């Protein structure tokens, strides 16, 4: 209805440009408008600035839902496309578009950001700037998910680092400064390679538009053009882009910045980092690396599969060894995101080989996207829970600093438990469907990888249950020993409840998401050929 | 007034037929003018009489409520029969007319004179668009509701003129208070009928009444008040209307114990009577508009009662509303000015905004059927009750128990 | 037809002109309200019913109140009555400039050839206005809404006194 | 003289009255009111052109006036709020005395 | 009475789920609401299950299904569904009936617990999941419910989570079963990958239907086995975990840390039987390779041997346990081994029969034990009990019935008939008779340890303060005992060889073909003798000379101290796993951590130092060379700005005037210019 009034129409706007309502630009820039406003209003009361930030962070969600209403999942091509010539000399277009993948991630961002802001409600140190940075980072992430031209895609990609840096450094824990620098320099280092790669790609092809590049890649012309550059360029371009993305995800062994960054960031920051920022990397893999460099990726997959498996298994095992709860959850993120990459690499691995099942590839790719969304929810919820623990224990968050919390705070224990079980892929909660589809796909594409990855599942269960057992069970001990450990207050419930509700809803009714992405994924899996 | 539709019952058409019979004696070009004059005369006559008897009814009912008889001694002139004191209003009128008209020396004479006139003129203007019956709409306007409230907006001006023109600090203070109150409640008043316009899709009063035709299950009328948002809107409208017409419990502008008689302090005699009359007219007009917007206008509540002419229904509803006003006045104590403004801004305005969203939800889900219909109602009701409870708690949280530092 | 227009114009202009010369601010504000009402009458004359009512609602109902409040809130003791030293010069230059603009405008209007306009009074229903507002002009409507909200919030922020002053009042 | 020209003359006159008021008066409130008059004059033009245009169906003039009224209301609110702020600061509302940005 | 259509079968698991939701959402004080909802939901589910049974028995051979799309996947959709056949129906009736009784029992048992409402919430969740397992027509839906069953079990074992042992036991149970579940998951993936479906029955396309099975057996997978063998064995892994089969049985005894009704419902009657049910459900798949002559191994052979080992091992360990619940727990392990054995030797019907009878009498035993524990203030050591037969007459009588049913006392008790069926099937198995011998040995041992249990618990004099002051439990606890005891006797007559009604219905046969009891008389005589032997030995050792003090030595342990100590330590399985699997696990964790901390981080640090050095070099160059030029440029810009700012007078009138004059001038220019 609203969509009709705004004359939004996924079908027609794929071709007609300009006349349509620019909903995607609104999605991207509405948080920035909020950030600007908030930045201008100095001296407003903290509660006001928090509320304002929350309201503006809800904007993309509302707009995303409007877009969802008008979205036609049956179409594979990007919808609501906005394309305007921007820099003529570089053939750069301001090009935004929304397909099922982007939509899912836009909705995820729209959900996680307000929830993270709610979880940071108690941030006392300059809440206005906190809100500003959060809105900035939200806009940047949305820009990454919606941009279809490398130029501003990269701008958004890098812009997302700046607020993240300040969020970690200024609001983080004792080691925050070091972690922030490590995080930013590591990721920028990766991005630099990527920029280099795209520069070379531009020289070779003359365009930076993702859809055009993918088209060229499908034709096979891109390989020829890169080869024309000569030397090591064809390989170097791929490696550069790969490095940029692999650091961001992160792919094992480029993940060492992650635990400290996640652990030192403030609660809301960790939630956003794990919920949204880590998805940017996987999104890059799906949107850029895989469509544009299918052949190179295929050639590298035997090695990459190994790395992804290492992420799955060793990530989980490393988590088992952590005593800092935040680091533990951070490592679980490494583990979960590696599943996504595992699925993608398996698809790429099987491309062009005999016995490729399109159904398996469909399942793997669907699973990847579902897993991205679901991991966003459950990891954010877990970080939120750890944040609550941390606030109760006066900053301590060791595995052994607690005991018997379930006696002291049953509601909190229940919600945290649901998040934990969602994270370890209990059926009936959201995590299961994605993991099942990934395993189903990977098994069909590379059975051995699936079998090894099972160890990851087991290890995940072990360390998450250890977390649960040590912190929540047993006699009351540590920070929960005295009666001061209170159950959740209303404002602490606020971020957890929507997340947990979504876990249930998506666990029982995955069609909500699967319906959005299925045609897209099916078409991807239907065109698996090497140029 | 539109031409009578011959299919209606005779009684339904009677007023129009009567009017046409009168105008029929005149040549064609005069018809419009004479019709308008007849309408004006009728409105003035009927509502004037109604005003007179409402004042009496109010005094009598208040008396009864407060355990005293109320006015009962005024006799019918020359006959010396005390017919329950029914002639009291006329006696009052004669008294007001014959009293000396005192104007303070320093007062701004023009404004002092203009204030009651403007007030009465504008409140009479509002009567023009209310559909009193099936064929009884004085002026059919496309933007009738907007017209109604545009005309009503001028009352504030009159209050200001009265307060400022009197050159009396109590008058001025009271006028400022009155203005603060009027402006505060103008907002919920305006916002509370927006959902009706949203659902009915029109600003025309006749069309809004038309939109409330029919019955669900054959006995629940499709009046707007019988929907979650409509009920909330109606209640808010009535609360705001109370405040707009300076009725108790929102009668702070004329609070005798605080400000003598408010902006009316320097008025006496007939000008005072005019103010008095204008306020009652305003109340009547707002009631009429509430009936039109929420209570189905002139429509009968049950199908088998349709044989009773529409204007009778309208009149009946109007009288019920007025009695409600009187009842409220007899029941509630007066609010303090800060409570009053806080109530408007922190409670009514957010509530109306949420109600607007509620109505939007209602209109977006018009196609829901079966069990979804239940969901629709449940959501609607929750959207009314939830904010009411939450904000009600917030509102009363800091207020009760009340402490009086200077009292 | 024209007579009505001329009457409306005379009333409106007269009220406005007198309002601009009066020393009593309240009177001039009230006269300006009369002039706005005249403008509303002009809209009615031109067949723009909705705009007319909106004009009354906004100007007569709302802006006038704000103006009157502002006048009352900024009254000083006797300072009001003193005439600024440069007021004659200012008035003179104002008249000269305004007259020049007036002359230019009148000249332009009279000089421009306006064909015979015999079109009937156009009708525009509220429904049309509404659909256009929510349709083609939806973006503008949103922007105006934002501007209004921001302006009102800003006005409150600017006009509100320091918080300390009225802490006494809160119970 | 055609009605349109009359309308335009009416609006020009109103505009100039507003302009003269704004220029000649030193009271900031009156200056603001003059500006309001000028805005109204502009609105009259919109309506006039809409009323007498060959094809008035799209109601653009009306919509323009609606937006204009909304913006004018915002302007009035902000303007008068500024007046009050200035008054609180310098105890009078002479426009020529409010010439400094620093306070 | 009309039956329940398969389309409405989902109601049976849904009702307890609703009860669980109610339990979860009520505050802690709402325990009567939670309990009432749970019991009511189970009761209604029981009635519905009876309806389903009526439907199923009307056409016992039919597999009525109701499938629906869950979510879109590729060109089609991923589908789930419900299945109604006699197997499902019998299981449903059993689960809901036993469940209802146990829920009622819990009312009394958990009366004093502050978290009782949580308990009923978890129980309902469990019941719902278990019924989900039973009615599922899709391996995935079964797996989903299966995992939820595991979750509920986890929550219930850890119900007294403030006890560290309970928390640890819960985790152990979850992790151990999950190991098996991974096998099940892999099997499921493999099955899905090779057939494209996970529905059991789907109008000819289901995985348990003939043409799919044919395709599965036709392919060979790893090591020359048929695909169906490999998949079947992987699925069996899940059953091993869930049903406490060797070598994943270690969690089941520890699970007795949970409240006793939980032990009765989950770890005796239903959940642990889910593994057996699973294998019975996918029996067509498991047995698909039977027709293949050239294969090295049949899946069912593995099942049979695992079952036999488990049966014997469980019985052996049970002999040396002293905790009343541990004895019963190992007896459960042993009985589950029997069931697996039955399936392995090809008679899944016998397994299900035993499953049903076992559910009743083992639930009875556990509840009886619960009653004892409740009365004796949570004293569980049989050495400290004693003399309860006088004080708790109802409990003693019903417990004795359960004990005799378990021990297989002939003819009257259901356990005899179902066990007889299994031994009979094992006897007829032509691959090996080793399982039969193991089974027979377990018969003796079972009778022996049960006699010991009863003698120690109920006879003699009270050997502790707690058992001295024991008194009969309330009616909410004894009533279920009585009902279960009746069932423990009556149920056996549904499936006697003379009139094997249950077996016939399960197999989908319309008519019941009875056999003469004399057909397997030899074997039956043998087992009767063995039961008598076990009972006699038990009575001789423990009954004749009753224990006097709780510390007095065990006669058997006195005779064979080494063996009994080994058995009492549960054959040192936990120690074995601690030394191998756990060590490996923590070594892997340490490896991963060290890799991260030192190797990868070291690389990064090195690169960072390199960058830092480059930065230092760069800064030196900048400060001296570039900065000076910029300073001069910026100074001149500032001057221009100063000059321009003079025009800003701040006089608003002035601005307005300038604008007006400018306008006039512009208009004049345009007009003079000819109006172009």
C-alpha cells in the first residue's frame, strides 16, 4: 500500500530510472541524515540523543520493509535500480540496486543497528557521539550492501572502518586502543590490495560496474582482457581482491585481528561488528569475487577449501581454549562465517567438474545467505548477553568469573541459553536451517569437506555448553555470588527480545528468508559454468 | 439544501417540502437567497431556543446533582404559573438586555466591543456545514470539516481581543491562559478527526456520514466509534472539545476562584450574554461535529428504527451529548493549568498520533477476513489500550500524590 | 465578478496598509489578520476552497496567535513609545524603495499582454489534492513535513528560556 | 482590464505594502509580518495563475500554495522564536540593533 | 469413535508444545497453571493418539502421509510431513499414556521444588519433541525433533543445575549424543544427496519405498559397501548415541542426576527408545542390503552385535552398582541392547514389542524408585535403604511387579513375552548365534541383579535414618504406579506367540496368525530355567542373609573383589575416554590457540614493525621538506577572506533594501533591453 503510494515497483524500476522513488538512496542516507542532525544538536540530554539515534537507526529497517513489500523475489536482476552517471572521466556511475541477497543483508543491518543501540543504552561516555558514529557506520554498511559500482562501494567499504575505529578506541575496554589500530590497519592493508586489484581491472576493462564486470566474466572476455595486461597481473588482481575480502570476513588465517577487536569493542560495537560488518566480507565474496573471477577462484579452491575448513574446525577449537567470554564468542564468529565461505568455495570447487548437482549448489548458496542472517542474529545476541554479564560483574567477563547465574537471573539465563543454542545450530531455532543447507550443499559438492566440518559442529557444541555450564550452572559464585546480581531490566530486555523472537520465527518458518533469495540462488546455481 | 428525494418517507422530506412551499411563492431568481435565509433563520431560531433551555437544564441538573432544586421560581409572564421555572432563560435574557453596559475607561473600546461579536459570529458560522438530517445540510462543501475547524479557530482571536481589550491584568492573564489551553487542545482536536478523514477518504461531512451507513451482523452500526481507532478518536475528540469550549473540568480560563471571571471580568450585560451564548453554541457545534464524525451523523442506530426521521435522530444524539457534557461538569473537579497542558501535550497528542497509525493499519488491512479479522481487531485494540496504559502511567507517575507548596 | 475582486482587494490592501503604519502592535496584528482573511476571501473567490480554509486555519488560527504572543512577550515599559532617531529617514527610504518596486511591478503587469481569459472556474476537489499530495508530490510533502517539524522544534529550542529558571514550577 | 491583471495588480500592491512595512518599520515583529504579507502576495499570484491558466486541471498552483503556507508557518514560528530570543538578549526588538552575531 | 486423520496428526505434538510455551511464559509462581496445562495437553494428546490408533488399525498396511512444503529450495521446495501407520500410532499412545502418568507422578514428586513450573515446561517440551520424532514423515523433521528431544533431556538432566554434577552430566549427555547425531546428520546428508528427498513415504518417491531403496543398494560407496549399508550405519550412529548403546552409553547412567520422573520418562521409557524407534522406522533402508550376497557386511549385522554387546555389558555393570537409579539405568542400557539385537537379527517387530512393554515396566520401576527416594529423603544408595516393604506397601507391590516383568518371570508378566520374542528371533538368525548367547547370559544377570535390588531395598531392616522414617507416597504418586503395574502385566498379552495381535498390526497384516506355544518350547524352557537360576542366585546371595548395616560388605564383592570393582567403575569407560578422546580434544584446542597466538599473530607483528620503520623514514622527509611551502600559501588566503567579510554589516534592513533595489534594477534592465 505504502509502496503503491510511493510508486515503488520492483518490476518497472529495473528499467525505468530516475522517475522512480529513490528508496535505496534513502535507505543508505537516512542514517547519515540522522548522524548529521545528532552531530549538530550539541548539548541535548543523553536520553534525547539516544532516542534520536535509535529512531534514525530504525529508518533503514522501515524503508527496508517498504522495499520488501514492493520487492519481487521472482526477479533475479537488481530492483529499484538507481543509476546516474557520476564521474564521466572514470565511467563511474552512482549505481544502487537491490536483489534478494542485498535485501536480506539490508534487513539484517536494519535489525542489528537499533538492537545494538538499545544494548548500548547505558553508555554514559558521550552518548551523542556514540549515536553519531553508529549511524555513520550503519549508513556505510548499507551502502556496501546496495552499491553496484566499485567506486562508491569501496568508498562505503572504507568509510565503515572510520566509525568502527573510534567506537572501539573510545568506548572500548582497556586494550581497546591497540585492538582498534590493529583492526583498522589490518583491514586497510587488505583493502589496499583490493583497490590495487580493481585499478588493474579498470585498466583492463574500462568499467567498475559489478553487473557489467560479472557479465564480462561470464563471457570469458575478462580473462582475455586481463591476460592482455601480461605478466603476473591476471593472478595478482584476483589475489588482491581476495585478500581485501578475506581479511574482512575473516578467512582463517587472516582472522587474528578479530578476537581482540571484538573483545575490546563496546557491547553495541561488538554486536554490530559481528552482526553486520563481518557480513560485508562474505557479501563481497558473493557479489564480487565469485562472479568476476570464477575461473581464478575455481583454481584456488582446493587450497581455499582447506583454509575454510581450518576456520571451521580450528576456529571452534580455539574458542574452546578462550577464557574471555567475548573472545570465545568472537572465535565462534570465525567458525560460523567459515561455514559460509566453505559453502561458497565448495560451489566454486565443483563448478565445471563432473557430477555437479545444481541442487547441492542451490542448497549451499541458500545456506550461506541464511547463515549470514542467522549468525548476525545469534552472535549479536550472544555479545549482548556477554555485555550484560560484563556490566553486572564490573567489567569482568572471564569464563571463571561467574557461576550459578541461572539461579540469580533466570530470565537472562533463558534468553542467553536460547541464543547459545541458536548459535550451536539447534533445530527449531534459526541457526539450524542455514547450517543444514550448507552441510547438505557441501556434502553434495565435496563430501570430505562436509565430514571434516562436522568436527566444527561438535567443537562448537562443546565450547558453547562449557560457557553455559560454567557461567550459568553450578552454585552461585564469582560475580553472581551475592544477591546483587539482578535479572534483566526493561532496557536490557529490549535488545534481546526481538532477536530471540526472530530466532524462533526464522527457525520455524525459514521460508520468510528463503522465499526472498531462492529464485536468485537458483539462477546462480543454474549458471555454474567456467568461462 | 438539496431537493427532496421522493422515495423517502414523508416525514423525512417534510422540512424540505415546507421550505419549497414557502419559496414557491417567490420568483425563481430569489430562491437561492431565500432558501439560505430560511436556513439561517431556522438555525438561529432552533439553536437559540436550544441554548436557552440547555442553560436551564444545566442549572437544574447541576442543582439536582448537588442536592438542591435549581431554578424553579420564574413564572410564565402575566399568568403567574411557575411551570418548573421553565421561563427562567427568558427572564435571564431580559435581565441581560436591560443591564447597564459598562466599559472600562482605559479599555480599547473597539476590541472590547468586537470580541463578543466576533466570537458569536464565528461560532454561528460553524453551524453551516453540519448535516442535521438526510436532506438538511445548510451548505455542502467539499472541504467541510476543514471549514468547520477554520471557522472555529477564530474563537481564540476573540478571547485574545476580550482579554487584551479590557485593560485589566486579570483579564489579560486569563486570556493568555485561555489561549494556551485553546492552542494546546486544538492539536488533539484536529488530529483526532484525521483518522476519520483517512478512513472515509473525504472531508465532506455528508460523505463522512454516508461512509457510516450500514450494519455489521445486522445490528452493530458501521459508526466510526465502533472501531478501535474510532473509539479512541471519539474519546480524545470529546476531551479536547471539552477543553475547547472551556467546559469543566477544563474551565481554568474562567476559574472564579483564581481569576475572577477570566477574560470576561470586564464584561457585563448583553455582551456577557453574547459570550455565554457563543460558548454554548461552540459546544453544540462541536457536539454536532462529533456526531457527524463518529456517531454516524443522523443515522439510526438499528435498521428497524429507520422510520424515525433522520433529523430526530440527530437531535436526539445532540441532546444526549449535551447531557453528557453537563454530567461531566457535575462530576469532575477542575484541573490545574500545568496538569492541563501536560495532559494535552504528553498524553493526548501522542495518543492521537498513535491512533493515526492505528487507523492507517486499519485501512491497510481492510481486506483481511476470517481469523485475520480477529487479528486486525486485536491489534487495533492493543494499539489503543497499550499506549493508553503506558502513557497514562508515565503521566501520573510524577504527579501523584500531589503536594501543594503554597496552598 | 471584478467588482467582488476589487472589493476584496481594497479591504485586504487597506487593512494591510493601515496595519503597517500603526504604532499599536496589537492593532496592527489584528488588522493583518483581517488582511489575511481578505486573502482567504480572494482564494474563495478564485475557487480554491481548500486553500482558503487552510489559509484561515493557519494564519488566522495559528500564525496570528504566535504573533500576538510574541508581541505580548516582548512588551517593554515605555520604551515602545519612543521614536527611534533615524525612523523618518528609514521610512522615507523604505517608501522610495517600495515605491520603485511597486512601479516596476505595476508597469510590468500592465505592459504584459494578457489574453482574454474566459475559462470557467476550475474545480479541484480535496480528493484530487490529496492524491496529488501523496502521489506526484509525495517527496515534497515529506520534505515540507520534515521542515515543519524541524522548524517547530528549533523554534521551541530557541525560544525556551534556560532550564534553571522555571525549575521552581515543576511539582 | 482582465481579471488576471487585476489579481496581479492586487498581489503587487500587497507585496509592496509588505516590502515597505518591512523596510520602514524598525520593530522586528512588524518586519516579519511584512515578509508574511509578501509571501501571501506570492501565493495570490499562484492562485491567480492557476485560476486563469488555460488548463488548470493539475492543481499545481493550489499545491504550491499549500506548501508555501506550510513553509510560511514554519518561517513565522522560527522568526518569532528568534525575536523572543533576541528580546531576551538585548531587551528590545529593534532590528537595526540586532546586527551583531556575537553577543 | 472415528479416528484422527493424518492431516491432523500434528495436533498430537503441538498440544504439549503449547503447554510448554504456556509454562515458559508464566511467572515462577504459576506452577499450577504450567502443570495443569502440561497434564491437560498430554491427556488430550493421549486421546488424539487413541484416535490415531483407530485410524491406523483400520488399514494397518497403509502408510498415510501428509506432506507440506517448508521452504522454497531451488526449483521445488523442501518438504516435511507427518506419517500415520501402526508403528507411529502405538508409539504415540505409549508416549502419551506413560507421559500422562509420569506428569501426574511429578505433581507429587516435584511438589516442593521452587522451579516446578520450569520442570513441567521442559517435560512438555520433551513430550512434544518426542511425539514429533514419532509422527515425522521426514528424516529431517525427525532429526529436528530428535535434537529437541536431546535439548529437553539436557535441560531436564541439568534441572538441578546448581549441583555441579547435574550440570556436568547434562553437558556430557548432550555432547555424547551429539557425537552420534553427527553420524546421523552425515547419513541424512548422504541420503538426501543421493535420493533428493528425505521423506519416508511420498507416493513412491520416499526414501523407504522400493524404487529408491533399489537405487541405493545398486550404488556402491566406500570400501565396496552398498550405499544403503553406509547410510544405514551412519544413521545407526545416531541411534547408538541416543539409545545409549556401546560405546556411547556413558552418558545414560550419569543422566540419573536428573529428577526421577525424568529418568523414568526420558531415560527409560521414551527418549532412549527413540533410537530403537528410528532404526525400526528406517528398517527398510537398514535391511535393503540383505538381498545383496556380495557385500562384505550387512548393516543389520553391526546392529545385532552392538546390541548384543550392550545387552551383556549393561547387565554386567548393573550387578555391581549400588545406587538404585544406576542399577535401573544400566538395566535400561542392557534392555535397549536387547531391542537393538532384535532389530539386528531382523525382527524389528519384536524390538518394538519389547520397547512398548519395557516402557511400561521400566517407567514403573523408575517411578517406584522415585517413590522410594522421595520417601527416603533423597537417599539413593540401596545399602542404606532397606525394610521398606512394610512401610510402603503399594510401592513395594508395584515395584515387585515391575521387577518380575523385567526379570522375565514367565507367563504372567509382559517382559517375559517380549523378551521371549527377541530370543526366538535371535535363535532363528542364521548369521551367528553369538548374540543369542549374549542375550541368554543377560537373562540370568538381569534376574540376578533385580533380585538383589529388591532384596536390598525392601527387605531386612532400615539401615539409615531416612529409610527408617519413610512412609507411603501420596496418591498422585501411587496411582500412576498402580496403573503402570496393571499395564506391565496386561500388555504382554497383546503379543503372545499364541495371539500375536500387536506384531501382526505392526507388520500391516490384516489377520492374526497365532502359533502354538510349543513351537519354540525348547528355547522358552531354557530361558525359564535361566530366569529361575538368576532369581535363585540373587536370593541365595542377598535374600537369605539380609544386609544388617549399610557398611557391611557385599557378598559378591567379597568373592570377586577385582571383577566387581571393575564393574562398579563401569568397566572404566569414562577413564578410557578421558585418557583418549578428551586429551585429543584439548590438544587440538591448544594447537589452534597456539597457532593463532604465536604463528599468525607473529607474522602480523613482523609486518607491522616493517611498516613502522617505513613510517619513520617518511616522517623525517616530510617535516623538513614539504611543510614550509604550505605555510606561506595559507597566509595569503586568510587576507582575502578578511577583506570580504567587511560586506557583512548585519543590518537586515540594508540587505532587504539591496535586494529590492537589485530587483528593480534587474527588471529595468530586462525591460529596457527589449524583453528578450
